[in-house]
C-alpha cells in the first residue's frame, strides 16, 4: 500500500468522490474495528506517509507526517531527552495521525495530558479534497473556531489528517509507577483521592476477586518523585511499592507496568463512561451493578471509568440498562469503544459540521445504530 503525501491524499479523495467510494484515512490499521465509525470493507484505504517534517528541540515542538509511528516519534525525541507526553501508548505501531483522529488517551500519561492538549496544528484533506492547514507550531495559536480540536477525536469523519505539529516535554529524571492496594470502599477512597489529589496521574483498577489497586505515576527530580510516592501512601494505599519505571521506549513496552492497564482484547466489550469526579463513587457502583464480571479502570481526576468485559452476549441491552440506571442520578456521558452498537450522539450541529467538511459523505461514516 502506497504511503501518500498531502497532495497524494487530496488526489485519492478526489478519485473517491468521482467513483463514489468511501475514503478511509488509515495508519497502521491496529484499531479499524473500534470506535464509532463503520469498518467498511469496500472503503478505499488512504494512508498518509510518515517522517519528520521539522523538529526544533529548543522549542519543544515537532512537526511530522501523520503516518509516523509513535515508536519512530519517541526515538527521534529521545535523542534530545524529550518525549510525547501521551506515552505510554497503546501500541508502538500506532500512527500519530490515528492517535489524533481517535483522541486516544494513554493510561497514566505524563501529568495527565491527552493528545487534545498537545496538538498545536494539523493539515487535513476534507471530503471535498481541499487541503486545510489549521493551528500552528506555537502553544497560543487559536483564533476563532478551533479546527484543530474539532478534528481531534473526529475519527476521520471530517478529514484525512496528513501532518501534525505537537508540543513535546522534557523527559523527567525520575519516572516511576507506584502501586498499592486500597480498601474496597469506593465512597471513601474516591473522595480522598479527589480531595487530596497531588499533581500526579492516578488510576484505580478493580476486578472481581482481586484487590483494588491504585497506580500512580511519580515523576520529577528525586525529591519530587519520592514526595509524590509518600502522597500515594497517605491516600491509604497499603503497602505501596514502586512497580518499576514507566519506561515508554519500545524496547521495554511489554515489560512496562502500564502494559497491565492498557491490554484490550479485540473481542471484548469496552465502554468509557464519565461523570463529575465528585460522582465517581456512584459511577463505580453503577458500573459494578451493570457489569459485575468486568474489569474497571477508574481515573479519579477525570471522573471517567473504562469498563472491559469478555461477556459480550446481549451487549446492546446491557449497555442500554447501564445508561438507564446511571444517567438519571448524575451528569453522565458514555462512549462505546468496541463490542456494541454506538450510542446515538450526533445532533443538528454535528450534522451541519459533517455536511460542511464532507458534503458528499465520502469520508469515514458512523456505524449503523448511530444517528
Ligand atoms: C478498545 C480500544 C481502546 C483503545 N484505547 C486506547 C487508548 O486509550 N490509548 C491508546 O494509546 N491507544 C488506544 N487504543 C489503541 C490504538 O492503538 C489507537 O487508537 C491508535 O491510534 C491506533 O493507531 P493505528 O495507526 O493503528 O490506527 P488505525 O487502526 O489505522 O486507525 C484507527 C482509526 O483512526 C482513523 N484514522 C487513522 N489514521 C487517520 C488519519 N490520518 N486521518 C483520519 N483518520 C485516521 C481510522 O479510519 C480508524 O477509524 C485502543 C484500542 C482499542 C481496541
């Protein structure tokens, strides 16, 4: 499969318009079955090329072609002791264009950054074959409607992303994952974690028959990292110990303690639900009631929970029951990541935006079931 420049992607989209075939922006193809878009076997695959366009370590900014893999990006930045703060990521083969398109967030990312916080600018080819360049290469660059963030998480429905400029961070001297068990009473520890939260990324993993485990990423110089570790213990994490470096280089990917948190079997039902952090304990209760067999990963700062279960029978009915039980009692949103029909989300505004960028309906379409 040929890897295309921005002009090549524009030609491919024009070709798709003239032949009325769906044009699908694709990276390494590791997650074509997930998210809200249809995995249309008849779609024409449009794969943007990889490679660095410009890297200025002094500015902590890199511009790359969208097909650059996270492994390549990490290697280039590591040479200047810098990193992409969304690591540790799902797969070293993931391309940066796809990470932006899917707004994939890493578990325990550095200082809790998401890709939405880090993309400074991008180039995309719309469904009319036009090339749009939005944002720039500096942190304060948004004037008017923010088309960078509109394309981030749009799953390629508004444009095929071909180039991305990203803000980088210096690698901290110490970078460790600390873990410990929590008493199994969410209403107590959720409030404690929210009230005392230090500037450190944390996740709580709950699975039937296993102790509830807190993971925290402690970074900085030696003094800061050890102070943060002390804070983790003060949260009530019994027998907190350092699991190991949250090393994000590809060589140590599978050995990283975070690999435990991000493994997602292809056949699993995966949901991400979110509420206000202060309603976290109620969200956990609702998730446990609806999916007693599932592994739950709770993010106290975001008030979000990822539910992963291999029990996929009657998935749509179970998701609907979960929504019906949780939604009336708290501010609540939910995304089906895989394994069930997407929930209706599109509204009149979404529809008009899609019409504006893709009037022929030639780019990624939402799966049946979504409005
Ligand atoms: C349930 C599940 C949850 C996941 N969650 C995370 C997570 O939280 N954190 C994480 O790091 N990884 C996550 N991933 C893994 C996955 O590695 C990322 O989504 C990654 O971005 C995929 O990279 P890829 O290059 O293989 O994308 P692909 O599989 O090629 O594409 C993924 C999607 O993005 C679209 N797309 C790809 N490239 C472009 C482009 N240039 N322009 C427009 N659209 C494009 C595709 O059409 C497709 O819909 C998850 C995977 C699964 C199965």
